C-alpha cells in the first residue's frame, strides 16, 4: 500500500479551488431511531453530483503534458464518468468515457454536458472496463481508473480529512463500497487523525464481492445481479483497494434493495437530500441496524452521490409509501347507478383520506351485473388510518377489499 496521509493532504491542496466544501449535517430522525448521534457527509452536493471529482482532478491534474495530449479514457457506472469529464475539461484535455448500456440517462447526459465523449458498451461496469481498455490500446489514450489508482484514492481520502477536522469526536464512519477507492482513502485519513475510529464498509447485497475476496485472500469476481445502487455495482475489487480494506476497514455489511430504497426515501423525507442508491447504502445499513451502533455514539455516514434519475426517484418514493402503508389500493363494489361513486367518495373524504387515482372496471373483473368495480389508490396517514377507511366503506354497505383480486 503506497497511499499515506501526506498524499491525501497534498491532494487536498491540489483540489481545494475545484471542489465544493460539502457540509456534514445532523440526521435527527436516524439519531432518534438509533439512539446515536448520526451525521451525514453530503457529497451528494459535490460538484458533478458525487465525490468522484476529487480523485479524478487529483489524478488528471498531475498527468504529464504528453499524457494529457493523448487524451484520457475511463469506464464508469456513471459518477466517475462525470468526474473525469469535468476534470478533463478543467484541464483543457479530451475525455472518452465508456458507460454500460443501462447507465441512468441522467448520468449519460451529465457526462456529455461536462464535455466527455460517451460510448455505450457492455451490460455491466466490468464489461465497460474491458471495452475501454481495448480503445486505450487502439488509440493510445491515457487511462484514468475509477478506483485502482493511488492518485484517485488520495483524492477520495480528502473526505476523511474533512470529517476528522469537522467532527473529531466521530466514533464510526460508514462508507459505501464499489471498487473500494473512496473507503480506502477515507479509512487511511480517518485512522491517522481519529485514534480508535471504526470504519464500516457497505455493499449492495446483489453485488458484494469484497467479503468473498477477503476470504479468498485475493480479488474474486462474483455474478452480477441488478441493483438500484448502480454506482457500487462492481463485480471485482482491485488488489490495491482490497489490501487497504483488509488493513484499515473494521467491518463489512451488505444491504438489500428494499433497505436501499428505504434509505433513499428517508433521506429525501427527513434530511431533505436527494441521494442515489449507491450514496444511500451507508444510511441503509444504519436504518437496518446492521452497523451495530452504541447509545450516544457519534456516527458519520458518507452520502457519496446524488445522481438519481427523477423518474426512478419518483418510483422509489411511491414504492416506499406503499410499503409503509401510506398508499393503499382498495377495490370497491358499488351499485351501477348515478350517485354511487359520489357517496363512496364522500365517506373517504369524511375520513380525511386522499384519492390519488380511480378506475372503473366492469366485465374485465367479472363484477356482478348491476354493480361496477372501482379500484382506488388512496393516500392515508398510516396503515391504521387505511384500515379505518376500509372498515368505514364496508360498514356503509360497500363491499371493499384490498389488493387486486377479481370478483367471482
């Protein structure tokens, strides 16, 4: 391992005029739930929407004139792409970025907006890397790896310096892991500056190669499963980052897709921060009680990115609202005559529920002749309120049931 605290301090001086100073904010809701003092390092507010500009600029600004003249190339799940495109533009050099075919549209457009030439190739990050290496050999580009590079790791480590200086009382730092660049840099800085600090790494359960790699003693590649945390969906860590994780990271946990979406919702609803799946992984682990925090402990979760597509964010919010009982679906049988729908809606209004959508169904759901089936999506306060509305409709003579079964 060649990255040390001096490298990270030098990186901070190099990028100081380029990055945004991101805040560390208190998460009152999570603190109350866990009995700990939970803080959020909001790199989701960083320039280009994630921490990646730190490492990318630290690397690219140190290239030789000959390396810059050849232009840079990289592969990325999306955030590194934007960091490299922006850092290259700031240094006046050309960048070529290979993104997986299913990269979020918001990341594709942002990368182009920062001046990168985007090529879509491969179903996963690792396949995109393979293609970018071929292009590098064909055209002589200078390669800027997303995490397997000392300059990249040192740049990401500046986050650890900022946490240690702003919150020296921090006991635990929780960091998402993709290829391991950000947690490697943060862990080196934090361990140097905060004696006894615990560093916990978090992976998406669908793509979590670090634990088996540590068990094997070398990087291993795992099968890829789709995850909302596309920014950390990397099938194989680097030898460089795996060695640092082994020496500096205290615990590893994995979080499910449901836990990640709960964290995205929590951050939007309670911390008023828009954070993508990968950036939410640390908070997901905290909310799922997987980090093992103690009462009164000071915990800092790093929100490593905020580049989530607006449509995806809307779907996540709706899904969590349904899971939390805030949205309910009711199917109601009403007489097929004028005024019946109005009577049903009056009951709903009297119980202070809000109608989101209404659908009439007759033959398709086999509603009895003389009746019409109405499917409604209602917004309610909580699960108990939903049951109250359901009971009121049945008591008024409307046959109501939850879910989507057909009447026979």
